[in-house]
C-alpha cells in the first residue's frame, strides 16, 4: 500500500497491507516487501536485511525519505539510515511473529494467556514491566489493545497457560490484577496508556481464522498451485 506517512495505515489494516512510510511506487514496495519476507522466513540478521535494503533503494533511486542521510547514491549512510532500516526490520519481524503466535495460541486451545516482559531490552518501559506475569482469559478485552508488541522495539510476548500452577511455573501470577491505568487512554497520543501510537491492536487478529483455514491447504498443494492461491488471496484483500 503506497503511503506518505507511517500512520497512513493503522491497526488491523496492517494485517492485509504492506507499507513502508514514504514509499509510493509499486515496484519499490514489491521489492521491499520481498526483502522483509525473506528476512522473516530465513531468519536474517539486521545486517543482511540492511544490505538488501540499500541495494533496493539504489536500484529504484529512492532518496530523501526519513532517515536517509546518504551523501551520494553509493553511500552506505550513517546513523539515520541505520535507524530507519532497524525500524522497518524490527517492526515487521516482531508483528509477524506476534501474529503467528496468536494463531498458535488459538490452535493450542489455551483458555488463558500470560503477558511476559522481555528482560533483553536495553530500556525497559515501566508500563510493560508492570504487566509482566499478568494472566487473563484469552477473550479478555485487555488483549485487544495490549497484545504485544506494544511499541517500537517492544519484545514482550504472550504465553499460553492451562491453569494457575502452570502460570506460576512460567513466572506468572494468576492473582495479579491489572494496573489502574489499564483501559485508560493517553490524551497525548490517543492510544491506550502504556502503548505507543499505532500499536493498540492485536497483530494478525483480523485474519487468524483465514490463516488457519488455509494453512493445511497451502502445505498440501503443489508449489505452482499454492502460489496461484496466494496470489488470488492477495488480489482479494
């Protein structure tokens, strides 16, 4: 989807449309989407993705976007380009994994989900730390707005649990209440408190049933037929 700004698409619109803010040409977007897909499917590092990104923008002559600090087309860029490529890489990677995790939780038949804060982030968000270990029913409205990632670079995740004992073994607290600010709106951003603007939704939540229904069919079909089915679905989206 061609866009000018990062918030031209919001929430569940990302479930069915790929975007890179400022990229408006179809062939450029197609190549960027392919690069992101490859990074996700092959588990590429940020360095590998960055090299492919530079090759794509050089071939298409894309310049002047936010974060572009190259002095010439052959320049590798500095902190600005490093920041922009990391945002594209991490945001797509983390939301794609979250959407896949959402389908796994449904398939696993878990009645309750547990919020797990990542201890590997350099700058923990106090709101996210406060949610660590909270256990809620899978259909609790809380997950509609606080299913991670809940912001840029957020590495929080959700675990499925089958009872209080399992929750405690995983480091959770089934008796822990939601913070008083849960359910409130940040007046500065319009997003739920503790969630960055644009992240107050459940990645993949609008297409999880469709994904599950088609998964086995795509696996069983011969390669060419599977590709044709994917292309047909994309055209309908």
